[in-house]
C-alpha cells in the first residue's frame, strides 16, 4: 500500500485560514490585551487624580473581556490544544517596562492613549483581512474592539512603536499564554489620592453629620464618603487581580467586571456632587477601608490566604452589609425628596447583589483550594478589620476628650429629620446571592441590624 502524504494545510495557497498569520495575530492581540489589563489593575490605586484614575479603570473590563474572547478564538483555531496557546514575552515587554515606571501620568497616557491606539490599528488591519462568513465570530469581537477603542484611545506614541517592533520580531521564544503576565512589581498598602485635599485624622469619621440631611454640607459629605467607599472597593479589587496573575483568565474577568462597576459607582456619586455645584477639592479624602483590608498580620503578604481575606471582607462582609443598609437608605432619600440620589442607589443596590454573589462563589473556590473554611475565615477577618477600626477610633477619642464629647453628643442626639426607616438583615436577598442560612445567622449575630425573624 502506498501512503500518500497528507498535504500540509498551512502550505495551501493563501495559507490554512483566511489570512496566513491568523492564529498568531489572535494570540498576539490576546497577549497585549491581557498585559494592558494587568498594568491597568496594578496602577489604578497608584494614580492620584480621580479623573485619571477612573479613566484608566474604565479600560480594565474591556481589555480583560477581549483577552478572554481572543484566547477562546485562538483555542478554537488550535483545535482546543491548550499546549499550543503560546505567546512571545517580547510582545508585551513595552507594557512590562511601563509597569516599572514611576510616573502615573505616563502610565495612564501610555496605556489608554498609546497602547489603545496600537490595538485599535491592529484590530482595524485584522478586520480588513477576515472572511465575514468563516471568521464571523472573531469578526464580531474585532468590531466591538474597534468601536470601544475608537471611543477611548488617543494618538500612537512610543508604546505603540515598541509594541509594533516587539510583534515583528517574530515568535522567537514562545511561553505559555496563561503565564505571560509578570509577577507584581510592588505592593500598595496606601493608595494614591489627590494632592492638596484634607485627610481626616486616623479614627475620625469621614463625615460627621451635624444638622439635617437636607443641608447641602451634609449631602456633600455623604456623597463624598460614598465616592471614597467606591474607590476603595475598586482599588482593592484591582490589586487582588494584579497581585495574583496566576488566577485563571475567567476569574480575572469576573474581578474586572466587579471593579468596573465600582469605577462607575464612583463616577455616579461624583456626578451627583457636580450637579449640585459642589467642588470636591474642598472635601476630605482618605482610603481607610482599603488600608484596613489590604494586609493583615495574620496573613503572609502576597499569599493565597491574604487574597481570601481581602475578598471575604470586601465582598462577603462589607458589600453584604450594604445589601441590608441600602434599602432603608433609598427609602430615606425618597422620603427626604432627593430622588436623584435614591435612583443612583437603586442602580448600585442591584449591582451589589452581583458583587456579593460573585465574591461568595469566588471565595468558596479559593477556600477549597487552600483548605480554609469560609465561615470561620470570615469570622476572623471580620474581627480583625472592625477591631482595627475600633482601635483607631478609641485612640482618636482618647486623644482629645473635649472633641470626643462633642462628637458623641452629635451622634447620640435626636435625628433632626426624624427618619423612620431601619435596616434589617435582608435574609431573602442574601439567599438569592447564595448565602447559606448559617451564614445569614452569622451576620445576624454580629448585630449590625436588629435581629431578623428568619
Ligand atoms: Fe459600589
Ligand atoms: Fe460593590
């Protein structure tokens, strides 16, 4: 029997696919998008100015979503051979260099404008080469990318030039795509905040409400505290993503989506401030929730347990408490005739359910991986976080007894607005986001709400 050699498909006139370098083009774009998401996540907490911080953050989910989609397109073309998902580290070296920069402005411009322009041009080139029928799915991803980047990117500059040079050097050294992004270059225990804005003393309340909630200074103070809480959530998630590049891309995408919500929430509260003509420059700034949840004496820095503690605290303690606290807050705002803020909170409350749901599932997975019990670890991190908060508060109060007496009187005095709404443990909402009955009893026991009936 004479065996006839099977013709090499790549040797076909025009190549195997619609364009000869299709697989490599897709792997290259996946690699660059993943690296853009990585630099973005690492840097959001390090950018001081809020407009720039949120502009950078707003690219995270899109970049990670495109990276995941492109990885999947490549996997399809490679007949689901995960071993063949490879990329040249030189492709992303310019972004790695940018990550080592010390200049936040250079990083934001380099990632958003410059790398964005490079990607937009690559996607446009690819769109021109694809077959509308054979490559229909890939083309849909590419068109979405072209639209998204056209709205965001600026002019190509040095980053685009070196990304282009890295690509044309060819796949000299192909590393596994999933291991392409680098280990974190630093830790960020204190995130950057705008220069020149007052910072409350440790242990002071971010906003001490004196007088009616209808007064503009109180509206401003509370909106500003909300901006702060959203920024802290955004920044902590970003660092969780960046400091753990070993997490699966699908996990990274979940965190990016969650972070994108927090970025949008911060923008919502900033818009409500601007619509009232309130200048943020006169309002205090801090990052207490981030700082108290970033690292713990109980966890080795950078460890899986530290990641679990951060996520348990943020997603399953603080954001879960928001599930209980937001409904009476919305009722109060409607009742006080502040419907624009009430509507913003309605949107945020809906997102919060996703955040808790996502956080519960993710921490259960991570706990299983590290041999930890999520209910016990939640109890421990809850104690550690609020214990630190209480210690800071005690030291602040003890430092100035007269000031302490005034603040306590303001907090204990009658509510001038007579707000009739009270929080409760939202058992049904908590069930919907996958809390077990034992976990709902756990929060009930902590006593932040009057005990619920079950
Ligand atoms: Fe939020
Ligand atoms: Fe949230």
